[in-house]
């Protein structure tokens, strides 16, 4: 039961057959909180790359 309540942490890309068209899915929640979370993850992962790009 606990597994069902666990929040999804990774992007899930469903398998499509040839010719199927991908459709957008709405995402519920606070947009600003989602942006802050993704920026924090991105900076943690690519901090050195961002610093190098800032020098250019």
C-alpha cells in the first residue's frame, strides 16, 4: 500500500507504437514550486557547467 502512495520522482515515457501521436498530460500542483524544484536539481547536477557558461 505504501508503494501506491509514493510520489513519482522520475519521468515516465510510455511506449508508443509507430504512428501513434503523443498527447500532452496536465500536471497538477503549484507551478512555482515545480520550477524551484527543477532549478535546484539542475543547479546541483550541472553547477560547474553553468559557471563555465556564465564566463562566456
